[in-house]
């Protein structure tokens, strides 16, 4: 057989049988359907796996682009009084690049035209660069307005809903109350909008308002306390190690939550969806392999006399098996190669394709309100691609075994009796 798995004779006969299907009518149609089925199955599987990987990658980048890898809270939801001391303790830990305290609360944002519930974050301007995606989305004017003028920064979607731009005022109404001469009233303050941010994640762009620390303290009725302390790491893979170091270093009345636990619902949902979609879409390839089995069996029936002649000329059963396995495998390998190339091309250009389809049909195919992201992400993992290729070729080889075995069982005497 030389250096090849199949020798020249086997390859020549197998290719001739593939070409001869043009004269076989229905067999040729069945073979084409098998080829198309494998192409579509492999391409679809690669595209879906790439999109699911893209979802996970983009979601993690955006979560960590505005939140810390680890967050320290006080037990029972209490405020952290000595937060500066804790910040200094944590800053000395290996792999920690930034430690930022924050104030957090809910409020009702009101303008002349709209009302909306919002999440407010009180932070110091010097801590903003630690939130990489947020910092990158801010222009110099917005940063100066936050730092010098003590203006607030809104998510751009929230600003659109409230119909405000830079220089406009919004009223924030706190759930906290204050006693006045006319009774108990909610705390209400007016803030000037200093700019907007866009990190590409709907949940943040649509709900968050960042307020300078001093104004947040006044609005939330707090003083010299923090609601949480965010810890940013140089390498997210060291999260568990840093978590262990901090657990032994900090007081027992503090709890540490890593970003995976805090967003476990997102991560688990993506993992489950990816596995389920892999199983479902594998069925497309499986159906195509059944078409290979049927077309191969019909091919064997039309080539009975050829098989008998080869057997009388000294061809072994093993040779017949190899010829027909190669014949069936050619369809599977060709379909897998074309499907892989098609799947990679679609995965690379998935956002452009989505925009084209959305424009053509006038329908939004990827709503950020549902999927949390503004664009359709795609991240090709070549390990997944290799798994899909291996699965497709393996199923094709398995589908070729029975027709090849059936061909080897043909008796030359019986086949040539009526020739």
C-alpha cells in the first residue's frame, strides 16, 4: 500500500464508482443530498460553537471591564467602615493591580420627558481607569466633567431613554427618606450630566449612573463608609489563588465573592446552551450519514457484477471492503472539508451577515435587550473545529462499514449465474 492508507488500485476504483453515479440517477441524487447534508451540518455546528464561544468571551470581557475580579463585602449587607485600611491590605497582595471602593444604591431618575429606575455607583475619578472598558469609552471632556465639575456619567442607552445629553439635568430620587417640617420626604437631588459611556453591554448601558464619591455620600446618606471593595487582578486565572490569600488575610466579618460566582447564572446558561446545541446539530450530520448508507447500499446492488468479476480475478473480501469504505468516505471527507471552510468564513463575517439580513428584512435579529450585547460575537476555537471534523469523518466511516461489508459478502458464482 506504500505510504498511503489506501493503495492506488483501491483509490482508482473508488473514484471511478463515485464518478459512475452520474449514470445511476436516484443514487446520484441521494449522494448529493448526503454531501449537502454533511456540508450544512458541519458548517452550522462550527458557526454555532463559534458564536457560543464569542458570547462567553464578550460577556466575560464586559463584566470584568467594569467590575472587579473579586469583590469584598461586609456580612449581613452592612457598610464597610474601615475601607481604607482594607484597601491598603489588599493592595499588597501579589497579582493585584487595583483596589477600588464603591458606593452603590438604587434610585429613580426623572427628567421632563421620562422616568426610569437606575443603579447608581459612587466612585472616585482616580478609580475609573481600573474599569478598562468604561475608561476607554469616556472622552476627555467627560472625564474632566466628572473630575472637576462633579457631574454624573450615564450609560448612553439610559441617556437616550431619559432624552438627556451633556449639560442637561436629571433628578435622582433616593429610597432613603429625610424628616422635614411637613413630614417625611424622599431624598431628591438634581445632577448635571457630564457625559455618557458605552461598553456594549445592554444591562450596564441601560441602567448605570456613575456619581462622584462626595456627591454619592450625600445622596445615599453615608459618611466615611464603602458598600463594597472591588479588586482587579493582572491575570484572571489567578482569581482562586488571590481569593485564598485574601481569605486568610482579611477579617472574618468580610466576605469575598469572585466574578464567576457573581455571574454564575450567565456562565452556566452559556455552557448548557453550547452543549445542547452541539448535540442537536450533530443530528444533522447523523441524518446525512444515513443517506450515505442508503446510497452506498444501492451502489453495491448496481455493482454486483463488477464485484463478482473482481473476486474471480483474485480480489479478497478485505479489498472489496476497503474500496467501498473509501467510496463512502470520499463523500464524508469532501463534505467535511467544504463545510469546515464555509463554517469558518461565516463565523468570521457573522456580524456583517447579521447586519445585511436585518437591513434586508427590516427586522432586528439580535436584540441587545435580550442578549445583553450590542453586536453578535464570534470566537473560533480551533479545538472545537477539530472535534467537529473528527466527529463528521468518524460518523462517515461508520456509515460506510455496513455497505462495504455487504459488498464483500457477494458470492461470485451467484452474481455471475445469470450474466
